[in-house]
C-alpha cells in the first residue's frame, strides 16, 4: 500500500514534466510576447535587455531556466525563496506567478470542492430514491432535472438561477466573493451537471445491486429496508460514483471559469484565459502546471479512497 | 419484477429469425426515447439544412428599426430580433448548421485519432501499448479547456497563412471554424482511444483472429477486414456521444469570447450573446430562450440516441 503511494508520488514529477513540455511547445507556437506591444517606445537595446531578463529572447533557454527554477529545495531550506518558484509574470510585471496563484487558486479550489460536495450530497440520495421508487413521479422528475443539468451550458443555467434567486427573490447576493452567502449560487450552478451524472450513476448502480442475492438475504434475516438500502446496497452502488469523482473534480476545477466569469469571482480561471490572450507565457505554464498538479493529486486521493470503501480491490494490481 | 419476467420469455426466441444486420435496428426501435430523439433530431437537421439558401443570405442582415423587437409573425421573426436588429430565426437556423457541423467534424477527428491510436496500442500490446496508454493517461490529466484555448490561439494565425497561400486571401473565417473543430477534436479522442484499445485487446484473443492469422492473411488485411468491422459498434456509439460534448465545448469558448468569430452564429454564441443582454430592467428573454432550447434539445436527443445505440449494438445485451 505505502509502496504504491510512494511510486505514484514519485511518478508525479515525470508526469508534470511531460505536461510542462507539451504546454511549452504550444505556448511557444503562440506568436508575440507582451514586451513588444508595450506602449512605451523602448530603444532596441533596452528592449533586448528586457527580453533577456525574462529569457523571452531564446525559447530553449526559457525552457531550461524555467524548469530548473521551478523546484528549489536548497533555497527554501536557507529561507531565501519559496520551494516552488513559478517565476515572474510577463504581463503583470509587479507580480510573481506565485503571488497570482496564491491569491486565486484557493478561490477556484474552494468553489470546485463546494460544488463537488453539493453534487455528491444531493446527487447520491436522489439516485438512491429514484432507484428504490423506480418509475415513480420522483424518478421521472429527477430524470428530467438531470437531463436539463446535463444538456444546458452552465452559463445559461447560471444566469437563470441568478435571475430567480438573486434578482427576483433576492435571497442570495448577485455575485462577488468573500462571504459564505456568495458561495452557494455559483457552487450550485457548477455542481448541476455533476449532480445529474452522479444521480444517474447511483441509480444505475443501485438497480444492479438491489437485484443481488445478498440484499435478499439481508431483508430475509429481518433488517429494516432503510438499513439494507442505505448501508448494504449503497456501499456497493457507490463505487462507480467514486471512480467518477476523480475526473469530475478535475472538470469542476476547469469548468469553474465560466462560472467565475458569470458571478464575478476572482479565481484562477480568469488568469488562464487572460494569460493566453496576453501571451504571458510564464503565467500560462504556471496555471497549467498548478491545475495539472491539483488534478493528479485528486486522482491519487480517489484511488486511495477506493481501497478503503471496497477492500476487495487491490490497489497494487489496479 | 417486470424485468425478471421479460428475461424468462426471451423475445429473441419467440421472434422469427432476423439477419444479424437488422437485429440492432430492431433493438434500437424498442427504446422509445431513442426513436423520439431521432425524429426530433431529424426535424431540426432538415429545418436547418433546408433553409440554408435563405439563412446564408439573411443571418447577418440588419434591420435597425427592429432591434430588440420581441417574437412576432411579421417577416418570419418568430424568435424575435437581437440587439443589432438581426432576425433570430435565421440566426438560430444558420447557427444550427455551424454548431452541428463543428460537433460532427470534431467527432470525426476524434474518431480517426482515437481509433488509430487505440487500435495500434491494443494490437501491438506490450511496451508500445504501455507507452501509448501512459500518454493518454497524462493527457487525461491536462485541463482540456485550457488546451483547446492554447491550440486555437497558437495555431490559428498559422492556419490562416496556410489557407491564404493555397486559396488566396480572405480565408480568416474558414480558418477560424477549422481550427476550432481541430482543437476540440484534438482533445476529445482520449475516451475513444481507451475504449477501442480494450475492444482490440479482447478481440485479439478470439479464435477467428487466430484462424485468420493461421490462414496466412496479411496483417493489413486482418486489421481492415477482420478487426475494423468488429469495432464499428463502439465507434458509432462514442462518436454519437462526442458530438454533444463538442457542441457544448464550443458554447463555452463562445462565452469566453474565443469561439467562432462574429457575425457567424452558433447556438452557443447566440445563447452567450443572449445571456450578456440579460439585465434587471427589461427582459429580452427570447434572445436566451430560443438558442438555449435548441441547444439543449439537440444535446438531449444526441445523448439519448447514443444511449439507445449502445444498448442496441452491445453484443452482451440479450434483448
């Protein structure tokens, strides 16, 4: 078990390096840089010096310098700098990428995790009830809502919810960030497609499991229906949901920037789109690396919880 | 209960024998939601294509006196007018052609890359399979929306230059659409590759493959005549499920302002424009409502059709 975790962790830098290289190749293909479009008319000498300072004059040198600067345990031990140094931003010259990420990543992760929490907490019971009361009005209503959640883009559902809850009913604030009350609307909007999918997965799993012999045995020995459904059946029906949660967390993180833009939330998403448009190659690499690292960690966590829920799964062989 | 009953009387036994080709179609027809979806889809596609001669002329035509007019029967403005006085009915119909075109093209690209990649990995197996599939795993970890944006911004100028040098100047609009489905298709082949690889791995060990190899059939022929026909099922299913994904992704790009360039409409960009026109004082509900309904309905139908196809083409289903 521990050996497996360590191997997976040791592989992370390799995966991140491949991702870094792929992203770098694409970022280099974007023509232009933010230094040339400066409104100040710099003399050629100064311009050359600025480019050299940011390693923007030579792609290969930028690749090496940025990579070698990323991980600095010695500097961190001597308390001279951060452990992971994402370098200075090309566009926002007063900021380092570390500062930008530190300010906005917690917002995006907080929003994404709240959304996934809502999706699971609401989606699983909906799926269980629709499976137990198959073909009832509840089943059909939840199916209808799930279909809306899957087939409408979040910017439409988000705006509809915004008008209903913030403008008409004035129960919740329209946007912004900082108070708990401002979190619910965007998190709920973001969670809708995932909630729909989780409810469907749970329903399908429950239908499979409820037909099993051990459920009949549990009922026959006199366990209450509630205990059979929520404890015995759900534990097995939850497995497909669990394996979906890893990719879903990743998708919630990246999907959050449409939501961030509707609800005016200062998350990491806005920086990605802006960094590509600004040709801020240091920030492009930082955001992709940070996103990827978070996604890899989530996948690892999901795989580990997998073995905890179902001891039959041997993670070493998986 | 009803499921248990239907299992004991296998309909396949009571029916006259069908040819293997017509059996999936028969199964597909049993799913009512899939058939209804197919009909709705056909109506939408025919409506979009049949009006193409009108919509190509009318989609950017402005009537400045009519801007923000609500839906009405006069001059075919059943969906109302947008902020610039353009008839939303024509824009929605033309946008449908563009949206569906992007979906189909992206799905086709993901089918080609995914099938070739998955089939090669599964066929050769061993170390090659390992390396190819690890790369797929890594790409799964990449934030794909970001990749679409990067691909689009990085390669659009190059494609414009290339197209201009081949077809003469003024190819920006074509390049914009082409790069969009290349980018979306380029990130959505991963699931396809995994499914196809699994399929090839299991097919490879089947007796008929061994027979073909023992009979001295050349590898190319085995791949094309014996392997590929057995992969058609999953390819069709996942292609159908990729189309709605691609359409949805285009709508996100439109919302972020990096989708298809105006004035060419897509359902996504129309809905995004409509959402941006929403304010608390006056409601221009038709600008959001009609594109969203068309978009949602199409995605819904395509998902149902995909599910129906999966049930029909899966050799494991007995019904």
